[in-house]
């Protein structure tokens, strides 16, 4: 029983050493290569626009409540108060 335990432990050690030595560097190179390619390529070509070009990405939906200007409110007429008249009192 103890012999099986040590044999399995030794095999796991050998497999992990081989993995770290040969397979892990290959995987790291593979992912870094693809990551660098994605960074160097532009995300979307529409981000590169000519000078003076206008691009609208978001058009908000019109609010149905405020479309009728007749019910918006009523105009209140006002008069300006001259500050010089109030200072003399």
C-alpha cells in the first residue's frame, strides 16, 4: 500500500516536471503570440475616421411624454425690478 502511494507520487512528480519543462513554455508562447497579434490589430476600423468626419454611435429614443409641446406649461410674464429704486428706501 505504501509502495503504491510513493509510486503514484513519483509519477506525478515526473509528469509535473515534464509539463513545466516542455509544455508550459509552449503554451505561454502560443498565448502571448496571439495576444500580441490582437493588440497590434485595430479593434474596429470604424474608429479610424478622417478629420472632420462625424460618427453617431448612439441615438436616444424619443420620450413619448415630452413630444407634445402644448402641454409643456404656460408662459409667465414677469417684470424686472430695478435695484436702484429699492436701495433708496
